[in-house]
C-alpha cells in the first residue's frame, strides 16, 4: 500500500509532470504516472474529484492549466504552457538591490556554497525586475562577487574595473592567456558585458587586435585591466547586443570553424539525460522509445567529448563522415585507457 501523499506534494508532482511533458497528457496517463493519483486502492471517482480540486488550486495561484487537442495525435489532454509558469516581473528599488548585494558579500565571507546560490538568485531577480532594462549603472556598480572572486584580489579588482568600463564605455588593455595557443598576449578590448556562468566570470567585447567579438575568461587575465586613455578610447555598445548570445552556449558552438548539422539518436535514458542538462544549441524531439537531437557543431572534438559522456545511450547518425570520426575518437580513448 502506498504511503499517503499530502496535497501540497501531490500538486507539485502534477505541476512538474505537466511542465516536463512535451505533449498534452490524458487524465489516464496522470492517473498512472503521477504520485498522488496512482494509488490503485483508491476509487477512480475519488481520484478524479481530487484531480479537479488540484486543477482549481493551480489555477488559483496563476498557473494556466489547459485542456487542449494534441495536433499530432488528435488526443485531448492537459497541458501547461511553460511561459504561464514563469515568474512575472518583480519591482526592485535600487535600495533593495544594494541590500541584496551586501547580503551576498557577507555570505561570501562565510560559505562559498551559500554565496554561489545567492549570486544566482540575485541575478535571476535582477533579470526579472524592471532594472533589467535600465542602463548598466545599478547592476554593474553592485556586482555579486562569489567566494572565488573575493579570495582572488586580482580577479575582484578586474571585475570592478571592467564593470566600470562597461558602464562608462571605456576601452581596456590587459595580458590574456589563450589556452588554445598556450601563450599570452596583450589585448585591447571594448567591453560590452560581464556574466557569471558555471563558477567563472566572463567578459564579452570587441577585441581591437582581431577586429571581432571575443569571449575572455577573467581568471586568464594575467595582470590588472587598465583603462585606455586618449582620443578614440570611448565606444558604443550596439542596442541589439545580448551577452547570452556569447556566454552560456555549448562548447561545441564555440569555434570559428565551419559548422555542420549533427543528428543524434537517444534511447530513453539518453533522452532523459539531455532533457535534464538542457544543453544550448541542441533541439530535442521525442520519439517512440527515446528522442532525436539536432544541433549545429563547430567544435567537433568538444561535441564528441559530450557524446562520450552519455555513453551507449546516444548514437551519432549524421553526417556519416562525422559519425565515422566519432567511432575512431572513441577507439582512440579506449586505446589510451588500455595503454
């Protein structure tokens, strides 16, 4: 006999199940799959009434639960449009932003795990607030410094200088270590934005030496960022610039090599792994027994390494020459392990 599930947990189970489902779901599927409704010892009529009450609960808190026709199958079922479950706009005053940042700095001196989570929460609150559309001033003057930055004086100093450069449109110069070339060189950059992603800070801007946009990881800046002085040292940031177009992309997208379209077949476990990870640049379509993925690949080695992590639950199907190279890539790894 199943342990009784409280209403709050049951409603959350239903919400998570519907948000995860790519197609409308019938009540019979909910009855079979969702804890809180799948108790065989409870009469179907009782479960149905429970479900009706839970639907009213979700709608009462603003979740738009719909009963719709699945165009692909013609089956009627329940669905929650994902935007309907997103958090709405949040009104934060500049004073409230300052308080959040002070709290984050205090937490950084106590616990790295706490400050990382707090930094993420603050960034999400800022992104959802009206300040997201304001000039850089408020956000860049009150950066959330994770413990890593607080412990690294050079990194913290560069964050401060680069935030000021973004806000005031000032060119900077610094020595940067390129991991691909295994060499350091002097760079002059017009900073467009800063972003904290997966435990690292990144600067995105136009590199004057290369005359193109570049991404710089701040822990690879080998000296202090300095402002460039003199005529022509100021610049404008394009209105359509978005740092999310550069930072947060999958490793296989980060290259200037010619791109090719890769298709991958995933079994049920592989599909679940990809859905949980939600890698950028990969579209996933559910199939019987798994899923089909498609994405544009520029860095083939990075893509192969990602596929190896999924193991036997993924199979690269096209293009054929890339699939053959992937087989050889796996064999070379096996030889290295054996040796």
